[in-house]
C-alpha cells in the first residue's frame, strides 16, 4: 500500500490526479493547478475531504450499484443452482454424462448473466465517474481562464 503521509493533498486527490494524468494529456503543472483549485474550493465551502465535488449523476451511480448487486445475486444463485443440479443428477440411478451437462446449463446461464450484469454496472459507474471528473476539470479550467 502506498503511504500518503506528509503530502500536500489528500489521498483521493492524488489518486484522482494520477487518473486524470493517464486519461487526458495534462501536464504536471495543469494537474497542480487543478488540485490547488479543488483544494481551495473544498476548504472555502467546507466540504469534507471524502467528497471533492458534488455529483450531478447520483441517481445513475445508485442504479449502477444496484445493477452490480443484482448481478452478484444472479452469480451466486447460478453457482448454487449448478452445484445443486450437479449433485442431484449425479445421484440418480441412471448415470449419464449428458444428463449432468443438461442439468448444469441453467445454473451456468445464471452465472454468466450475473457476470454480465456486474460488468454493466461497473461500466456504467466508470462512465458516470468519467463524466463527473470531466465536468470538474472543465469547471476548473474555465475558472482559470
């Protein structure tokens, strides 16, 4: 784990500036000015350090978290369903490999569907965060010029 003790900015701001540096072609000077502006804004508005700005996409963020949660539920149900179906079909008297595969398919379908829901929730959250961060960068740049 990286230690952020003794730094000028809080951990979240440092990680955010690294993300912006890698995602956009910003210079270190631009990042320093943006972080200084955000730091001044948060101090003057007395916003806690965990919340650097007010999001305009809070509903989308909640929906994406809910989508990921439902996806993990589907994933767990698919694993449980596959395990249960495999156990039941292997205990039957007429052991047939095709029967076991057919019994496992619905559980595997649930598992894959759950993973796709989790991925969709994560992509939605990343898109919303990107939109929020881009809006914040534009606000600071417009204020600067």
